[in-house]
């Protein structure tokens, strides 16, 4: 099982200003195996994501042990690039830390 990238449905927008793409690109660049879990563009329709995380904003990374990490996309990308989030058995090494509150 791979880590999961919970992201929005705006798949075509591949610019660094797009939070979901920023994190997806970091995963690609790091060569991490991941599965994309797409959620609606509108916050109010993200019922599954809200149930899972208690939050509305994307993106988030779900580790293989089920831990969900939601931080600012910039921070998530840095965690990936610095090796704090990895694929395979070692992915559990990331510390989930406190969840960000969505607003
Ligand atoms: N500053 C946040 C922004 C996250 C963000 O705006 N994500 C978009 C998806 S790419 C979203 O959830 N938009 C829905 C909304 O703001 O209602 C970050 O960098 O993580």
C-alpha cells in the first residue's frame, strides 16, 4: 500500500501556486509512490475528507498507517523533500504533529 495524497479535483492546474500540485510535484520529485484521492473543488462537498480529517482544506498526506498529515502545502512539500515523509515501510517515520485547523 502506498501513501495517499488527498487533493482537489483541479488536476490540470500544474503551477507552483496551486497547493495540491505543489505537494504532488514534491512527491513526484522525491520518487515516492502514492495514490491520489481526489476530492471536490468545493469545500462544502468534501464530506468524506471532512469525516476522515475533521478539516476542509486540501492537500493532505495519509501515511500507510492511516495517519493524516495536514499542514500548509509549503510545509508538506518541505517535509517530503527533507525525507520526513517517505514511501514504503519507513513512511511511518513522519510525525503527524498537531493538526491544522481549517477556516
Ligand atoms: N494555504 C493553504 C491553502 C490550501 C488551499 O487553498 N487548498 C485548496 C485546494 S488546492 C482548497 O482546499 N480550496 C478550497 C477552499 O479554499 O475553499 C495551503 O497552502 O495548504
